């Protein structure tokens, strides 16, 4: 199945991707550009939330409190490291 | 019953269902929280039944939790602002049992930093779990169709996020929104357009998930083998 199977998978993936891009683009043209909160509010008929002022890096921005984000990410990183070291130790045995 | 409390942490009162706290009545908030807790309880019971959980699985669950939390909070400047959550990757790598616990933790942590109201955590856990489960089933089901890990993971991502959008629409339509004058059919049309735009980001997420799974399959294929979760 290697060659044909792989090609078949890629064909299905490409077809789905194409359909999604077309449908998504059409929906975007209907609704117009708006932030995610505004998009939700608009969809259900609620008054739009006031958008956060710009910022972030190249349009990328953080949702929520940045300090808490970093703190939680560091804690998760420590947990990952501990879990990984435990795994390595068990694998070595 | 009117339930109205806006979270004041971080000033962004939205969740994965990007609506402010108070959009659902307290009854529906409690209903979705109840089912989310039932789901987490069932996942804990199933996990406990496994005599010895493979430390490898625990490590993978920890890594996908960190990755999902990290990316979940980042708004990407596409179509006015969208974000990814990597739930299909959680389903593929951790499986549905550990996946249920992972999405619960990610939603709790997200609410804790002010990304999303606490009232919508229950509903969002159910939405995210539907993505995990659909991606897991699709990924495994495609094994007989194609040998390409990239395609399997990519298609599983599309399936997961599609099911997640359906679940999101279903939960909103069942719960109803407080204080709006739109009819159910108007809300359905609005949510359908929203879901269609949301699916646009699924393309990026599918490619990223596909590449990650293909890479893992090359360097550590045992992670993708067997019945996980």
C-alpha cells in the first residue's frame, strides 16, 4: 500500500483542504473582517465586545494575563521535564 | 433565571465558545459543568483501571498539555483573529482517556489566566473533548486507507475541528443566549458562518499536526503505536 496508499491519503487530504478553503473564504467574505469575540457576538446577536487595543508581535497577541501565562507555562515545563526524566529512567532499566 | 458575572481577570471575558459569562443561564452553565465533570470522572476511572499507566503516556500527556495551553492563548492575525488549540494532536498522541483530562486542565488554566469565563469551562471541555475523540477515531480508522501519517493526522484534524464546531453550535443552540432577540434559525445561520470561518484555521492546524505526527513517526514511531489512552 506504500506508494498508492500514501498518494491516496494525500489526495483525500488535498480535496478536503480545497473544499474547506473555498467554504471558509466564502463565509469570510460574507461576514467581513472582525476579531474572534466580535465574530461570536455578531453570530448570536449580542452587542459586540469592545476590542482590545492592538499590541503583540506582528499581529500575534496573547489572550489573558501575560504574567500568569508565563508562570503557568514555566510550571508546566517543569512538570514535563520531571515526567520525561522519569520516563527515561524507567526506559534505561 | 438571569446569571450575570463578567470575569475581571485579564479583561477578556471569553472562552473557547467565545461568549462572555452570563450568555448562558445558570441552569445551562451547571448542566454543561455537570457533564464535563462526569466526563472527567469517567476518564479518571478508566485511567485507574489500567494497572500501571505507561510513564511514556504520562510524559506525552504532559507535553501536549503544555503545548496546547501555550498555543491556545495566542491569537493569530488571520480573518480578524483566530487561535489554535491542538486538540486533534492531543487525541492522536494521548488518546481519549488522557485527552479528556488534558482538555479539562487546559480549560481550567485558560480560565485562570483570564482567557475565558469560568461559567463556560464545562461547555468548552465538552466541545474540546468532541474534537479529541473525533480526531482519535478518524486517525485510527484511516490506518487501512492510507499509510501516510501526514494525511491521516491532517484528515483527523479536519474531522476533529469539524465535529468540535458542530458541538459548539449544538451547545449554544440548546442553551440559548440570554438577552438576545434573534430567533434560533437566525442564530443557526450566524453560527454556521462563524463555524465556516473557524474551519479556515483548521487548514493551518491540519498541516502543523500532520507535520508533527509525521516527524514523531520518523523519530519515535513507538509513540504512535498501540492503543493509547
